[in-house]
């Protein structure tokens, strides 16, 4: 019974083993299973809130470098929802992802932009554009 809780704690953002700044706006989520990501995508489409999904992987060095920045930027853009999805934890819903990290931007329930790779300034500019 305790094993389920331990496994859950090691998934998503917590499972990366990285240190993150405190999220002050409650706009940062993590999808640690396919069902989680399906639910988040359904919410984005239904409620039409602006969002960005960061598709990464624990073994990806570039992903590990940009993820703390992504989390920090969630504090600078409180009207955007920030979602992290590990492609290995959500294999069914991330089959279309061919490069990590990939950032997908949503507005009015539709995907409106996509960015491959990292770069703090580049990511900041895209977030500003879509916020």
C-alpha cells in the first residue's frame, strides 16, 4: 500500500530529482500518467484557458536544464497554465512527440504554437507572446 505512494512521489516533477522554485500562483501541474495528461488536455479544450505543455524526459540533459527555468517562468506568467509531461510516464499520449524538450502552446482550446529545444530567452518570449 505504501509502495503506491512512494511510486507516485517519484513521478512527474518530483521524479526528476531537480530543485524548483516555489510556484506562487498554483498554475504549475505535472502529468505523471497518460490519464493525467488526457484529463489536462480535455480541460484545456473545454475551459479554453491559455496553457503551455513542456514535454520532456528524465534522461534528457537539455530537458533537465530548461525544466527549472520553465517552473520559474510559471511565476512570471500567472494567467498561463504550465504543465510538465514526461514522455516515458505518458507514452500513449505523447507518441507524436519526436524531440525533447517540446513546448506546445494552447489558446482558446487549440494548439497555436510549438517550440523545440531549449533557450530561456526564447521560451520567455514565446510565453510572453501567448500570455
